[in-house]
């Protein structure tokens, strides 16, 4: 699971949980897999990304030290930064670990790169 | 013929895997044919976010990712962890990068993906069955659609409006028994225009791929 995908996940469907975002990542195996760098795509994608959540996630898996706490106004011109963001969003891959709901503490396993977000019926708000 | 249109190879699967995951059949291939027909439209759309609900073997999302030659985020979901694994293998075997989440429909993605989905695919369980067969833990869930074969489809339809981007498109597989006129009316109320992209008779089923864009 890439951090871009993580940025799109919430656990708000759990009964009693309001936001469920961002899910905390506890990773036991992380790989970096090369993906072609495409600057327009990164810039376009960043408009959909919640930056604080990405920053937090990247730090949780050990790839956040190069990322600024806030994305400045001129980030589109900063190729060095965009390449770091590309790495964090698309190349860092969580293979094994778990996601933790920030409100309820409910854990979701990540196995072989796939998060399992299934809930049993009694956990879901109707 | 361009490699973009080739039918994706499935991941290294054993015959018995199809006891647990829906094996691509006429409905899957009709959806591939429909996407191929839509090539010009999709190239012009330049999608950034593509989502398939219920990816099964992964053949459709993999096909879509090879059809679109520029980068996009391809996310798919399935309620069946075995299907998610097979999708991963299928994407990998065809050299594609597809992100997979095991969840019910778009439960875990719908809030954050709201207004961003450029292409949404759904080949739902559309077979008319008793309601009790829906969402079972086994392969029945891949085809059992309950009353009119619509019970699962009807859970996704109300979410399409909020998920799709302003130019977004939704492709849905349906059969005659699903009452396509009724689907059209429902979606029309949500501001969508429906067209039929491809149809084919396959045995007892008359299959159709429906396309929805905002009016």
C-alpha cells in the first residue's frame, strides 16, 4: 500500500467514529519500489492529498524527515522537493503492518501490501 | 493491434482459485470491450483517479491501467481478500501498478475520494437471487444480487454523485432483469445521463454496459 492510498482511507464507517483520519500506520515491513517520476501528475495529485496526513504517515514509516511540515506556496517549482514527495507518495510501499483508527483504536491488518478494512456488521454505523 | 488493447493475463492462478474468486466471463469481457470502445473518450478525459469496485480477478482495472498510457492512480476494492490477492498478481503479471483495498464497496474511501474519481467501474453481482445470498463469505457474493439482482448495485448508485469529479464517468454492468429503465430514472434524478456502450447476449443473460456522465 502506497502512502497516496493511505491518504485516501478513513475508518469513519465505524460506529461512533466521526473522522477516522488519518489512520496511524504501524509498519513491520516497508519497501521502496521505483515508479517513473512524472511531475505534472505529482502536482495534480497533491491537490487531492491531505498534506499533514501524508507528513505524519511518512514519518511513521521512516521516510518523512525530508518533507516540510507545511507545503510552501512555491512547491511546484521545487523539483528536489517534488521528487521527495514522489518518493513518499508513490514509491514507499507498506508491505506488512497495521492501520489503527485514531479514535477507536480498531486495528486493520496490512498483509502482502493489501490493507484489510473489513468490519463486522455490529461495528458499522447504520 | 496496440498492446493497450490486449486482454490482460491473469496472475499465476490455479484452477481451484476460481472456487473462491470470480473467473472472468462474458460480463468481464464485455466491460473490457466497452472500455476499448471508449478509448477516445477516456484519452480525452485524462483521468487522474480511477476506481473499480469489486475487482475480482483484477482483469478490468488492469485493462484500464494499460489502456491509459499516462500516470493515474488506480485503486480497486473487493470484499473478498482472495480476490484482492489475485488482483495484485494480475496487475503485477501485466507490469501494472494497482492499489487494492479489502472493504465493502467504497466504505473506507468515499469520504476522501469525494469529487475526485474520474473513472468509476462496477461489474456488480447482478444475478437475481434470494436476498439471503448477498454478501456471503464465499464466491456467491461475486454474483448474487438479491431482488431484481439490484441490491448491491443500489447501494453504490446513490454514492456515484458525490464520488465522481465534475467530468467523471461511471461504467456499470447490468442485465435486463436489473430493470435498466429504473436505473436510468434513479441516476437521472441524481443528475446523470445514461447511455448504453455495449450489449451482448451470453446464454440466458442479456448483458449491457451502461455509461453515466453528468447532464
